[in-house]
C-alpha cells in the first residue's frame, strides 16, 4: 500500500490526459513500478510456506504429504534436514522452554485440547515468563499427580500454569502418577472419573511431554517411584534406553519394552500418545542423546526441543547405526 502511494500523482494525471483508463494505468504504470516490491513479497511468502511445519502437523496425517519443514523437526535420516535441526536447537533448559513457549503461541488455537506431562523440562515451559496471546484452550493432565519438595513439577501444577499463561483452563487427573502394585493401579483405572479424564487426554490436539533416560540417579529414582536396581535391570537386561512422559519405556530401536515399572503408572499409554496429532517432546539435558534417538524411532514424537550438542550426538549415532 505504501509503495502504491509513493508513485507520483503526475504520472496518473499524464496517463489520463493521454486517454488511459484505470485498467491501463494499473497495467502500464502501477504494476511495472511495483515489480521490486512484489518480487520481494513473493520470495518471503514462498519461504514462509516452505518452512512452515505447524500447519502440516495439523492438516495432514500421511507422512508422504508432509513438507520438508515437518521432517526437519523430526530428525529424519536426511543429513541436510538433520543439520538444519542441529543449527536451530538451543542450549539450556530456559532457552528450550522459551522455544517451546513461542511454538505453542503460534500453533495453539481457541478450543484446542493440550495433554500435559510432568517433569522439570515441561514445568520450565509453563514457568517461562513472557507476553503470550490468549488461547482459550483446555490443558489436561496426561498422568497422575506427584510431589517433590520445593519443585512443582507434577502435571496438575504445570497444567494450571499453562492455563494461566494462555488464559485457558485446566483439568486435573485425580490420581497418583505411580502406585506400588499393578493391582492398585488396576483399581484406580476402574474409577469412572479417572477413565473419563484419560479418555479426554487421549483425544487432545497437542501433547507436551518430557523425555527421560535410564539412570540410577534419574528423576524417577530420586522421587522414589522406582529403585536404582529396577532401573539398572531394565537398562542392562532389557535394553531400555529411555522413557516418554516418565513411563513409556523403549529400546534404542524405538520398540516398547515391557518392564516391571509399566504396570504402576496411571497415565496415557504409548499408543494413546501416538494417536495425538502433535506430540512435543522436551529434553534439554546433555546426557539424553541415546534416549532421544530411541524416542524418535518410536514414531510418537512430532516436534523435538533439545540442545545443539544432543542433536549433533543423535545425528552421529544415527549415521553410525
């Protein structure tokens, strides 16, 4: 608009004196003088469409129809796409939280449902300070509650903080995240309210989850959910390299592994997470490269937020295997 206004009026007046009508003025004067601006606009628009990955995640389900941008974030085998991801990922927990917060601000729409996981990385997203647009979304817990002194890292607190951040509302899963026996878990899962909440969480548009590794000093061990011996056995004897959302365990090939820990969790299953259109996994710690590679191979993750060092390590492992 500013470009058109900058064209001298004398040109229009001269054209009219020569008998040119509005269409001839537009075709012979306005368009030729606007070519540089229109060319630049076309280039920027084409780049934006080419690099857009959020729309692909929501409007296409077939992998064959997805754009290059979506594959870049999925760390596909293409070395070019992988290098682009390595250059774009960020270094620290707070930077990853800022990245995910800004991503959510761009993809969330009114009336969407967001399933929320637990852990420090997911909590950092909810606690990230900034000015964000109002999105009247529902943030619903995908796993039961837990508590650690001075750390509000359970799904319920995170859901509430995200709801305040985007002016939405939250829904609690009224159950513990982990129980002592499979029998106790089965009893909880028969509760009508718990079943209904998990059913709604499984139908979400977006999921935000953490990605864990199998370490005897891991967060799950510190909270007392699992013993160091159980973690060591799962890693050494069953080949478990990590977990999604704190409970869906997998090996380096991305295959689910049935451990003694599986039947103690009250939350969404790996298959339920896979059915959610956009699953965002967060892993900012530098020790999680192996877990990230296995998690990417599960096919559950659509968007990965991690550090540049992790991304480079994953790329190198992918090439070596």
